């Protein structure tokens, strides 16, 4: 049986970080995109990062950052993965991949099957693609699900994960339809924008494990 990977993103407090670790999250995402309700400044991200044991990987979420701030934030927080969730190009990520040792993930806004085909340009530039809804009010974190059937019928050439509007209630169906091996949720685990609910974090991880 496949052991699926779970990422809980946009955590901002020690309590929710501890809850996600205790519940068995594989990845915890820290959001350094200032307009987001889940934004944490670098010094807070560093403190949260220090609570996370090596068995849980840390993902630093950035949007359209320039190379120097990117390097500074990565150096300070020391994540295992850097998730780029804006309009970063394959060429730019390719250059970065030569300079940084961390794993690189690229979020792809999915509108149709063509979105998946076009994302193949990131082969060699990103270690993993994260399929999410197309940008809305924010580049991500909008709680909007994509058409999961597109993923099931696609010949994936790059490791990938599913994001976008996942909740404890729908993630089982999302796994069944898409076959995703990594499931990523943020706003669907909140009681209000930016306020994570410990019960929903636990329920999400349990639902993935049961799928
Ligand atoms: O969460 C945010 O505010 C955010 C802001 C900018 C880029 C990405 C963001 N979140 C990421 O988007 C996906 C899907 O989130 P959701 O589950 O639909 O809320 C996920 O990777 C979030 O971490």
C-alpha cells in the first residue's frame, strides 16, 4: 500500500506546528509571502523551524522573490524544500537549482490538460510540481480545487503533489480520483483566514492515511 505524503502549509504558531508534527505531517510549510494571511516574517519562521524535528521536512513558500532575498531567507530558515508559488520561470529555477542544495518545488496553476503539458518545461528545473488552482485573489491559498480527473489521465514525468481546496472531508475523494502521492492543504484547515484549527490538521492527516 502506498504511503502518501502530507504537507500542512501556512502554519504560524508553535501550537499548530507541534500539532502537525505530532499528527505525523511529512512536510510543514512556512509562508514568507507578505500579502498572505499566513505570512510569517523571517525571524518567526526561524523560531518555528527550530521546533520541527528532522523527521518532518520544512518547506519555505516564496512568491516571485528576487535571487538575493531568496538566498537570505533560505540561509536563515534552513528549509528542506523551497516552494515557488508565483510566476517563476523554468530558466530562473534552473539557475537557482545549481546554486542551492534544497529541493525545489514549483506550483502550477491548473486550468486544463494543457496546463499539465506546459508544466513539463520544468523538467530538470524543479524536483516536484504542485498542482493547484490558477491564481485568484492570492497566487495560492484560495481554497479552490482543481479538476482531479485531469491528473489521473496524465503521463507524469516529474514527481508531483496535489494542492488546492483540500479539506479533511474531500481529501479521500481527491486521492481516489487523482492518485496523488502527496497532498497539500492550507486554507481548508482553518477556522478563519490564517488561523489553523488543530482538530482539522489532525483530521486531514488521518484522512490521507486512511485513503
Ligand atoms: O496560503 C497562502 O496564503 C498562499 C499565498 C501565496 C501562494 C501560495 C499560498 N498557499 C499555497 O497554495 C496551495 C493551496 O492552498 P489551499 O489549500 O487551497 O489554501 C498550498 O500549497 C498553499 O500552501
